[in-house]
């Protein structure tokens, strides 16, 4: 598997968790963009990521509730932490 051709958008509000996951993915050669809130996510969308890896409980909302808006903005592959 050639991980360098994949990109993940990480949505995680806890800074240390965001750093650890992002660092791990980058060590695997996966391009990673990490944001800490839904508001920050909307600033980087639309993006050309292969996967959105999202925390469910965020300070500015629940990412499960935001799924329809994410789909409208072209985010098709979502996994939850």
C-alpha cells in the first residue's frame, strides 16, 4: 500500500489527541490536515481529502448532526472517533 497517495482531514477538538493522531498518520506517509472545530473545518472545505476522520462531540456541535452539511460540501467518506 502506498500511503503517500492518501489524504485525511482530521477533526478533533482535543489538541494533544489531534497532534498524536496527525503525527501518527504523517509517519505512515499520509497527508494530513488537522483542525480543532467545525468552524475551522468549514474554513478549509471544500478539500480534496480521501477521508474525514471526525470526533463526534465538538465544542461547536455534534459532527453526526453536521453530516448532511458535510455531504453538501463534498465530504463523502467520514469515519468517527
